[in-house]
C-alpha cells in the first residue's frame, strides 16, 4: 500500500514545494497574492472602497468584519451569506442571527462592481469578504496582515445552517466554545475572535434580556455595574418590538480596534452576555482575557492568527462553485 502511494506522495510534495516558491500555500489551498498576475490591483481596489465606506460610516468596518464571520461559519468562507432568495436557495440573510442585524452588503457589491470593471470574472465574492474584513480592521487601528486568497463562490445558500451553527449572545463559555470547535476553531480562537467586539454595535434585542426582568428570570443581570446598567437601560427600553435601537459594544473606544474590549470585560462592562461570561467564568478563557487586557500586541498577534484560521474554513476550490459576477446572486 505504502509503495502505491509513494510516487504520488512525492509528486504532491514536489508540486507543493514548487507552489511554495511562487505563493505560500496553506492546508486549505489558499495562497498569498493569489491575484498578483490575474488582477494585480485587486487588493488596492478593495482597500479604496472600504476606506471610503468607513469614512462615510465608521460602523461599516464592524459590519464588514461580522459579515466575514457569518460567511465562514456557514458551509465555509464561500460567499454564501451574500446570496438573496432565489429559486435554488433560501437566503441566509433571513436566518435568526442575521435578520435585521447583518449589514454591509451594499459595500461588498460596490467592491465587486469595481473589480468587475478592472478584471471581470476573476475575484470571488468570498475573497472580497476576507479582504474587506482585513481592511476594516486596519482602517480602525488594528493589525495589518496578508490575507490568503483563492476562494470560490458557492452556488447555494444554507438558511438552516445559518440558524444552526452561529453562536447566540445568550451562550455560556462551554456552548460558545462548542460552536467554534464544530467548525475546527479552538476555545482560544473563540476568545480571540470575540475581541472583534471592540468595534461596532448591537441591537437592543440582543441585550434587553440582561437589562429587565423578563419571563421569571432574575434580572437585571447582577454582573452589570450600576452606571452601565443605567446607561444601557436609558438606551434600550424593555420593548421587544424595537428592532432598530442600537448600542456600542465597547462603550469606551467604540470605533477603535484595540484591546479595550478585554479591559471592559475585567471591569464587568461587557455588553453582550456572551462577552461578559468570558471573564466571569474561571478557566483558560479568563487567563486569556487578562493577558489581552494587559498586552495589546499579544491580542493583535493572536487575532491575525485566528482570523487566518477562520478564513481557511472549508473554502470551495473545485466544481460546484464559481466566480460570481454579482455577489447577491449566482451567475
Ligand atoms: C463568540 C460568539 C459571538 C457571538 C455570540 C456574537 C454575537 C454578536 C451579536 C449578538 C452582535 C450584535 C448584532 C446586532 O444585534 O446587531 C454582534 C455584533 C458584532 N460581532 Fe459578534 N458574536 C460573536 C463572535 C464574533 C466574531 C468571531 C466576530 C468577528 C471576528 C464578531 C464580530 C462582530 C462585530 C464586528 C459586530 C458589530 C457589527 C456591527 O456593528 O454591524 N463577532 N455579535
Ligand atoms: C426568503 O424567502 C422566505 C420564504 O421562502 C422568506 O420567509 C424569507 O423572509 C426570505 N428572506 C429574505 C432575506 O428575504
Ligand atoms: C447546511 O448546514 C448544515 C449545518 O452546518 C449542514 O449540516 C448541511 O450539510 C448544510 N447543507 C448544505 C447543502 O451544505
Ligand atoms: C451552558 O449552557 C448549556 C445549555 O444551555 C447548559 O446545558 C450548561 O449546563 C451550561 N454550562 C454552564 C457551565 O453553565
Ligand atoms: C427584578 O427582579 C429582581 C429580583 O427578583 C428584583 O429585586 C427587582 O426589584 C425587579 N425589578 C423590577 C424592575 O421589577
Ligand atoms: C506582549 O505580547 C507580545 C506578543 O506575544 C510579546 O512579545 C511581549 O513580550 C509581551 N509584552 C509583555 C510586556 O509581556
Ligand atoms: C469538475 O468538472 C469537470 C468538467 O465538468 C470534470 O471534468 C471534472 O472531473 C470535475 N472534477 C471533480 C473533482 O468533480
């Protein structure tokens, strides 16, 4: 058996080494500078559109980072989150974790349009999401890093998948961790990537169960300091029909990508239950929160590693995939 495979194995190793010279490859088959010859300005174009969008709306950066996360968790980073309802798919946009809260679709479409003008049928929507997330982190003061590319776009969306795999803000450390393990990420990745909540906003609907006595639960959540509770309650009425009011996730530096999120958690100023629980539950999660709260470079280094790992979840590279012309529908 071993002999039958050895020739193939040697060839594989050799071709990987060859590729390594041109690009740096990963397990998932993604490479750095994938568009270097097919669309040399691709990354510049993405950056330009993201910079403009963030200038117009500082929150756009946060929305684009979240969009990438919600794409990658559902059947891998394949642009499936961008698809509208069609005869072949029910859109993920209507799934519980996404409906009324996921944003940034227009910016992705603007980027796609600019890229189609520059080099048509070349850059996937899935790669646009990965690049736009990186650029958003950079625009808000976070670490810069090289994005591995070469993803292709799905030809279907997975509505039930989106309902099933994305974590809820009501989860505790073990259920949060399980959702990450389910897609091949670790508990450490979970604590690190939650640090993205250093930017952006939440709707009151994700927080009000912490603020008011509802259906017999003992609330307000005693973990919330009085001044923060007053502030949150003033913003968020006890009104489940309010689908529009929002709160910043980091009330100290809401538009800066820094390690303030972790400092907030140690001060019990996490906004989502799933944030605060990372510091309120003993274990490696608390040690990690403490490290990141005191050492921003440690957070940044870990964040780049975990974003790259998340970006490697199930990329489509073969058949049953395409390079979409418009990100919201299949070709
Ligand atoms: C650990 C489990 C996670 C849970 C339970 C969670 C939950 C949430 C919730 C409930 C919101 C507010 C949505 C709304 O009401 O508008 C939110 C926002 C956000 N999430 Fe997460 N999230 C998690 C992990 C992540 C990860 C891994 C990332 C990215 C790496 C991320 C990035 C963001 C960003 C940037 C926002 C703000 C979006 C905006 O302002 O448009 N989250 N998250
Ligand atoms: C997609 O269609 C379904 C009905 O098939 C509907 O319930 C859902 O709201 C639609 N989603 C979006 C995002 O329009
Ligand atoms: C949709 O997502 C669910 C949950 O991850 C998965 O079990 C299922 O195979 C996915 N369906 C498709 C068609 O990819
Ligand atoms: C976490 O939540 C799950 C599901 O609600 C529950 O079964 C489990 O006991 C909780 N774990 C802890 C440590 O609270
Ligand atoms: C909510 O419940 C707690 C504990 O049962 C109680 O102390 C508090 O007064 C209640 N608050 C309101 C506004 O009803
Ligand atoms: C902070 O973390 C970085 C990166 O892991 C490390 O090189 C550095 O020594 C740490 N600084 C301190 C003061 O511990
Ligand atoms: C992909 O499609 C091509 C053309 O239809 C076919 O020749 C090839 O065998 C397919 N590859 C896989 C892995 O299915």
